[in-house]
C-alpha cells in the first residue's frame, strides 16, 4: 500500500506541469522549484549521511534527468515524456549485460524489442511535427534515468532518504541559474502548485516508496510503480485537456507492455531494485 500510494502521488506530475499557472515556464525552472520544495521535506528526515565519490555521478545524472524530463513534458505531451523516460530499464539492461556481464533472459530481450518498437512508432510520427524536440528530450531523460539507477546500484547500502536529499539539493543548486536568468518569480496560486509539485508529487512519495521497499521485493515494487506512467497522462488530460496523439498511445502501450512482461512475474535471483525517481 505504501508503494501504491507513492506511485499514485508520483502520477500527479502531469497535472502540475500542465497547469495553466505555468504557461510559458521552462522545464529547468519547474525542476528547480520542485527540487527546492522537496528538500524542505527530505533533509529533516536524513539520519545517516555518508560520503562516497559515487554520489557525484549520481547527482549529475539526477539533475540531468530532471532538466530533460520536465523540458520534454513542457514542450510536448505528458504521455510522451513519461513513456519515453520509461525506456530507462532498456539502457540499464544493456549496460548490465555488455559492461558488467550480467545474465539476461527472454523476458529482458522481449522488453527491449517492444520498447524499441514503441519508440520507433512515436519517433516516426512525431518527426513530422513541431513536437519532435520533446521526443528527443524524452529519450535523453530515459538515458539520464538509467544513469541514476546504475549509480544507485553502487550505493545500495546507503540510506535512500539521504540519497534523495542529496539528489534534490544538487539539482536545485545546478538549476538555480536558470531561475535567475529568466527572472521568473512565483506569485499567488503558483506558490501553492509549486509546493504541491515538490512535496506531494516528489518528496512524500519518495519517503513512502523507501519505507515500502523494506517489506516487498524490488521487482514487485517496480511492477506496482507502473501505475505512474499509466495514470500520469490521464490526470493531465482530465484536468487540462493534454491529450496524447494516437501514435503516442500505441508506442507508449508497447513500451509499458514490455515493462510489464519484464517486472510483473516470478522473482529472479538477480532482480535489481529500480527506484522510480521522476
């Protein structure tokens, strides 16, 4: 229930980003404020801070993921952004097999095939329109997300709240210049939505997810986490009319089917925890 609650709260991302209160805002500015408000919740909960040089690439990938993911969502549809970012497990698998010599089975390669087919459908149709840049940002966000996951693999023994707090602090510091450059300061209801974006959509579910992982297997948590990419476009569409194109539904559906086949099923001895961080 904790993991399910986290996935439901994460799925509100499209609702916040596509809000009319943020018309004209850029992805980096939204990412800064989300990270800043998330820090207010996460840092008081840190109990076991530990330094490791691997924190540097982890935070770099995390900041890049926020930049590219929210830029993709601002410039395109919420569905395109989240479903393209869901290609991250493909890159994690390929690096694991090719670099670390990990074992892969038929479900893994079926996930890769379906994900690539889904991406191909989206790219083929979006390349004809003005939203192709959003597709590019979405694909890069998937690679950045994979970098975060691979970094977290090397930091398994570290407190997850500590890692989350460091990630969001560095993200806020890195993206602060974008806020200063654009001279865009929130007012009125924008403060309410930004606080909700950082606290309700990011910080609180991060804590719930970490607590839930104490009781269930990583592959089960990842399977439950698929609720997020399913519901995120729905909230954006119902609230603000952000409708995905038919080819996005087809391509995204193929990506999600591949993930479901990979993560919903019997646990494998080498299943690795993949935290949902967007």
